[in-house]
């Protein structure tokens, strides 16, 4: 089994329910075992072309025996099942659910469909703040810094407010 970290975000519909249901769905197939969920943070939407609600963001720590690409397929299935619409043309729009693989063990992946560590995660407070609750001392390649150090180095900017405390995942929820 490999330990991995998954970022979850939602800014449409019942955002908190969407996140909880997404984790239950990930667990249901049996290939993914959720372990701990960070606090939920409410954050300002950035760069969205439509009029947008604020995001709920968090990070899940989980285990899997799936390969990185199979894991990507599984999270894509859950995004689609939760009603994610992907417009053409690359426009950034509101989304019911966005799932990104942040770390997958210590494996570095750099192919067309998948890059791990996720390439933009180190600039994002809404990723680093929840991730630092789960693994503050983990090294964040290719930087030589830990997750907590990267969070402390971020400039002010985006607001990120804790709206629910983190917790162990309860398998009954699946
Ligand atoms: P989006 O859902 O808009 O954030 O983008 C999803 C696309 O990003 C997917 O089609 C993936 O092929 C690609 N991608 C690249 N690296 C990652 C990653 N670490 N986690 C999730 N998706 C990734």
C-alpha cells in the first residue's frame, strides 16, 4: 500500500456534503482507504471566469494499492459521478468537485496526463494549509523545504478560513 495525499475542492451546491460524499465514494470501491481528513477551509475563488462562490478546500491522507495512473482514473470517475462539467477551451469555471493528487509515496511522476507532486501546489495556501495539518515535516520535492516551511514562506494574499476541524476517517461513513 502507498500513502498518498489528495486535495479536494468544491464551490458549487452543498460544498461540504459534496466533499464528504466524494470521500465515501473513493472508499466504496475498496481500492482506496481514507485515513485522515484535514480541517475544511473556506477560500476566495481565484481567476474564475464565472461569478463564483467561495471554495471549500481540504486534504485527505489515504492508502492505495492502485498505480498513480489508475488512481487518477479513479478520482476522475468520482469527479464525473459528482456532476463535474468540463467546458471546452480550457476555461476555468466553478466546479462541484476538483480532486488533485498532491503526493504519492515518494514517487515523482512527470508524464502528459499526470505530474506528481502536483505542479502548482506550492503556491497555494488552500493546499498547503490543510496539508501542513497532516504532514508538516514531509519534504516537498523538488524544493528542499518541508510542507510547513513552504506554507510559512507564502506571501499574504488569499484568505483561508477554517470552517470544520480535521478528523480521522470513520469507515462507517463509506
Ligand atoms: P483539473 O481537474 O482541471 O484540475 O485538471 C485535471 C487534469 O489535470 C487531469 O486530466 C489530469 O490529467 C491532469 N493532472 C496532472 N497532474 C495531476 C495531478 N497530480 N492530480 C490530478 N490531475 C492531474
